[in-house]
């Protein structure tokens, strides 16, 4: 069966492409979820119009992403966390933490756009990629500082009486 994709589908194709798929995959998944429509002559004309509007929308989104990229580059996000030996954190800094801190600085970014392979678990300075658009990726500077720990009073051993 041939279908025309209405949205980008991972490992299948991008919006507007005509692809061959199994009959069941098309009828039971792609078409009901509105990810694709059947490839007929009338639908091909509709898709051409959708492609034109998608190009205009993509250009506008890219322009917005470039403006947002300039704001992100100007911001440095810093955290203060408790750490143990060898600057290992007692926890981690995740993409959600970074997105929340950016929100406090006036930059709205969805945490899923922050390309953090794994949470940051060490004290230091990191450059974290933020993918704002398929063509616009910017590096965000993240600094993790060690929390100052007050020296604890020595603990006396209990039961040392003989």
C-alpha cells in the first residue's frame, strides 16, 4: 500500500513523502493516528498544498529558533550541589533542572530539546547542546559548583565507658 506521510515518522520518512508500507501498518496505525493518508490522485494535490505551507512554516520556525538561539548563547546556567570525593555529585543535574533554571532566567525551552545524553554527575563546566530546530543547535554553558559544607563537630563514640 502506498501512503503519503502527513508528519515525520521515524525510520519511515518525512512529511510529504510517498512511501510503500504493509497494508496492516498503514490501515491500523498510520492512517488512524493521522500520520498518513492513502496515496490517491486527489490526496497528492492536497499534499502539494501542505508541502508549500510546511515550507513557509519551517522557515518561520527556523527564524524564531535562531532568535531563541542568540538568547540561549548569552545565558549561563549555574547550579550549586552537594558533592563527595572527587567532585562526584550526590544526585545529578538533569535536562529538566536545566530547563527550569532557564525558565527563571526568562528563556522558555522544552526539556526535550536539551540534548543531554545522561545527567551531569560531576562538579565542573559543561557545554550542553540544545536543539531548537532541525537546523539550529546551540551550545548552552552549564556550571556546577560544589556546595560549601560546614565542618561538622567530631562525633564522640558512645559506649566507650569501661
